[in-house]
């Protein structure tokens, strides 16, 4: 048996020497040709991307400067001219945002095209390597059909025979390297497809943001026209309208506050939960209310799917089922529904008003219980959800990346506003937060400032 195996491997080496090098050469040539053909395209794409990013950086700087102008007008007090100036600044900002989002969409579409090209290239490389291995294995099979005598006789000299054996050993090494290369290529392919999925999701979200900004621009323009029509340009008329429209504490208390998870609370009750979370974390209640209010981008994909179709089966599903068991919740019930996966295959699985995935909820569960007294902490419970958001935001506000971002830009806007902008964007987009700092983060901060005014009326702080 041992002699037979030795003969088998010797024949295999010989066959690989005759056929393998040619097959591997084909693979390497095809790969090299593909790389050379794409180098010019990649260089051109990099230049286009750099130009887009330069334009985008300039627009984003103008947006931040315009936000400062809006803040300054809002501090000047409520006069007709001040209100008109603020509305004009908001219109300018909205137009700049629409231009910036259009640039971002152009860049993302370019990235999607480039990533798809990389995916195609990787798939072609995999096919080429597989073809080379197929030829090698075919040669191995054919050599096994020959007998040892015919192989030895095919070489005129014994030295030629052993030279072939050495070549075969090298071919076997190349074969092993080719197999390793296929494994690496497959890993690269998975990464590229995940990157493509994220870019497509970003594109969809930015398109939704673009629509929202266009609607906001139209609403602001209508507001300005209506204001001028009602006041006829007179300050006294404006002050009368302002007094009539001022919200009362009773109105604010009964206002419905919508949670991300689809639930509803009165504003007063939501504020009570926010104060509980704020007391434990130091995060201002208005910012927590803004994070937890229903945002258009989040509300479209919340609490409509079963964990079976939406959740990461290895990372989150076991934790999720254990949590449901501890809470005595039926996994098939509507109460256990989670956010859906997106159209490109990225997992959903976020739970309740705070939209935590199970693995993240587990990290904070004990701390939540210490604050609320609920054991185990329940992601569908409002008090637990508010506290969870507070704990997570507290960590985000304290992150080095947010601190660095706020410190680098505080010559334009206040440090705390920038810090909150960063934290809100991270809450929504994680590591991709920078893309959403203006489009998601800043609107959350603006909404928080509006809630701050409601809270002032509710608590009598502005009287």
C-alpha cells in the first residue's frame, strides 16, 4: 500500500510538472492583464472622487457657517425682521444641503460602480484560479492512468526524470498557493459585497434625506410667505400673532410623543422618562427625546419583521431568544417583532423604542436594571428604553472621535452642539457616522433645541 501511494505521488508530481505550470501561467497572465486594464480606470475614478470631496467639503463648511447664522438670529429675540432673517437663512441652508446631498449621491454612485467593478474582477480571478486547478487535477487524473515504466521511458536521461520530479514539487507548491489565493479572494469578495450593500443603503437613505430637505425647503418658503401675508410687514401685527400662537403648558403636556418603535406617549410622560435617564447619565432630556422621537429614516423599517427573517442568526438570535424567554414573550408574537433587514441583505433585528440589537442590549442590560429596577431589562419597556438610550449616548458623547470632531470645529459652532451632532449620527449609523453628521445628526440637535423650548414652557422656566 505504501509503495502504491509513493508511486501515485510521484506520478502526480510528474503530471503537474508537464501540465500544471502552463495552467498556473494562464491564471497569473489573466490576473495580471485584468489588473493592468483596470489601473487607468481606478486612477481616473480617484481623481473624480477627490474633486467631488473637495466640492463637498466646501459646501459643508458653508452649511455649518449658515447654521451659525441661524443660531445667531434665533438669539436676537422674536421680532418680525429677526424671524424673516432666520427663515431666509434656513432657506439658504436647505438649498446648500440639497446641493451637498446631490454631490454625496454622485460620489456614492461612483463608489458603487467602482465596488461592483472590483467584485466582478474578484469573481473573474476566482474563476481563473479555479480553471487552473481544474487543469491540474485533470492532469493528475490522466497521469494516474499511465504506468511507471512508460513515464520513466518518456525521459531519455535519468537526470531528466529527476529534474521533472523537482519541477513537480514546485508545481505542487504553486497549487497549494493557488488554493490559498482562492480562499483569500473569496474573503475579499465577501468584504466587497458588504461594502457595496452599505453604499447602496447609504444612497437610499441620502435620497430619503434629499426628499425631506426639499419638503422642508418648501415648507419654510411657505412659512415665510404666510408670515409676510398675515403681518403685512408690520411689527405690531407680528407680535399679536406671536402671542396667539405661543404654546401653553397644557397643550404641550397633552401633545402626543411618538417613539421610534411605534408607541405613543404624552409629551409630559415622555419627559418624565427622559428625566429619569438624564439623572443616571447626564444627557440632557431634550436630546434623549429627540433621539427617541420617530425619525423618517428610522420609522420606515421598525418592528415589522420576525427575527427569523431579519436578525443575524449567529450573533444576535441566541441572545434574542434567551431574552424573550426571560421576559416570557412568545417569539412568534407581534410584540417580539424587530426591524427588518434592508433590501441589500444587511441585517435588521433592532428592538423596541431604543432600536438596540440584542447583542448591544446585552452589554447595557445590567446597567439599565440598576437604574430602573426592572430585572431583566426589557427593550420594549419605555423606561428601560429611555435609560438604554441615555447610557449609550453617554458613551458616544464621551468617545474620542466625537470629542476630536467637536474640538476641531468649535470655531464655527458650539462644542456641545457638535458633540451631540456626532453622537446622534453614531447612534444611527455607527462607524459610518461622518456621512450622516449633517444630514441626520444636525436635525436631531435642532429637534432637541425645539424640545428644549417646550420643556421650558412645561416647567415654567421661560416665564
